[in-house]
């Protein structure tokens, strides 16, 4: 008799395979290298993606709780090493890698996170030199945003007090390391701006590893520095250490002590400068007084002061000289018109009828008073007037002879 074969449900098979995979030690705590593709982050905070290499692919999930510890942003094409376990999701029977950690392949995750945030903020213009504010040359109040118990704050206070004792220092103590540090630093920068407690801010800490300095690579701190109306000096770590805060700040200091040096002027240098200015001013005043004294002596020797009457006499002589020049110029100005008037008068006199009469000629006018130019303008018996140089003759025409003076005669 044939034994009846058992029939399994789909979920039973999936659960069985899940139990097999979950019980296999080799599939627990795996490290898998691959390239991310089909990366998606859901509103729930879970991350879903595929890891692939040249010959295969495996689906992966990174739940929100584990994703919270990520210090970089996963993206398609990024080569990573995923840590986790292989199991089956019973609902669809697909096996996948349940990741508990994710790190970039070849470089540290902090380095990748640094470069990603740096590129993002650079594209947004947070590093633009045009946005950077000048530091006040003589600050009156400086806010130190750093650990209140660290060596950095003591170094800054010591350097600032030595260089410029007049400045007032306000320490806003914050944590500079750990998960709470970025929020505290950003909050202190916002507080300083809201209440205008200072005209210059220095924020930073002493040296350490990249993990120790990571608070100053946080986006919240970078945006708080960018939004600050008060100029900010970033003083993080030692000379080789570079953070995002350094790129955003209005000025980067190599060390906290260096921040104190660039924040305030050196009183000894300023005193030396003032003494130099004082000496230059004294030299300038002495020279000015010497020039004024010399000018006074010169003026005192002027004839106008030593002999005022002589000055008036000189002016009278100049007046007479000017009067003579004016008279000469006026005579010269009138001479030419007089000569021209004489010439015109002579020409006019030569053309005058009276001059003609003086040479023995006469002017005959008819009864109408008009001068007779032709014998045809009168007739026999008409009375005419003959004007001579010294008077007139009243005559009667008795006979008219027509013709040229030298031509044949014709009686009318």
C-alpha cells in the first residue's frame, strides 16, 4: 500500500527555508562587498537596495534603527561593504541580506560623509567668499563657543588677554564631542546672534581624531555659522585638521591659540604704532611751525609793513602809469578814425556842387525849383534862377540854342 505524501503550504516552505538559513552560522554576521544599485529610502526610514558584482546580485534591507548610525549617504554606484545576515522574508519567499552596518569600500565612512557634505554645501554656496564678513579690527566683546573645561578655551583666553586686555570675553560652554555636541554648538551660535552678546564669535576645540572633531563636520553647525550675522572664526584642532566649519566660517584659524591672535590686535604693536604716529605728528607740527615762523619773518620784512606810505606812493605811480597808458591807447584808438573822417570829408567836399560853383560854373533852376539839365526843359520867356558861388540871378529866357557845347548851333 502506497504511503500518502504530505502536502505543504507555501508559508510552511518559506518558514522552513528561513529556519534553515537562520540556523546556518556561516550566514550570520556576513561581510559582503558589492556595488549599490536601485537604492531607495522610504518615509519609514528603512533603506532598500541591491548589492551586485560582475556575476550576481542580492537584495538588501537596512532598517531605520541601524540606518541611524550611518555617517554618510548611500547612493547608486557606491562600492560598500555590508554587514548582516541572510534570511528569507516569508511573505514572498525571497531571501535577502538584512544589513546591520554599512561602510564605504576602500575609505572610511567619515571620509565619505565629509566629502559628501562638503560637495553639497559648496553647491549651495555656503563656501562663497562673497558671503564672508570682515572681522572687526578692535572687537569689544568676543564669545568663545567651546568646551568650558578644555585646554582650548584657556589657550584662547590667555592669548587674547595678553594681546588685548580691553576686550570682554564671554564663554558659552558647549560639548564639542559626541552626539549632542552639534546641536549645542549650533544653538550657542544662534543664541549669540539672537541676543547680540558679542561682535565676534570663536568656535572650536583642541586637536583629536576625526571622530573627536566630527561635531564641526555636522551640517547643523555649518548652517548655523553661515546664518550668523556676527563674524565667526573657526578654530578646530591643529594645523592639518580641516573641518566643514573651517570652509563656512568667515576666518579659519590653524589652532585655538591662533584664533586668539587673529581675533584681536597686539597691544604692544598698537602702542608702537601709536608712538610712531605721535613722533610723526610732532615732526609734522614742528615743520609746520618752522614754515609759519619763516613766513612771518618774510612778511615782517615786506615794505608794505615797514613803510606803509611807500606802498601808497608805489600805487600812485602805478596809477599814473596806467592812466598814461590808457590816454595813449585812447589817442591811438581815435587817430585812425579821424584820418578816415578827414579823407571822406575831402572826397565829399570835392564832389560838392558848391566846389563846382567856385570854379566858375552855375546852376540853373526852373520855375519849379528843379535844376535844368537840358535846354528842352525850359522855353523862351520862362523865368529861371541862376545860382553862382556868391548868390543868385533872376533871369528870363529870351532865346534857346540846342546842341552840344562844341557842336553846331540851332536856334529854337
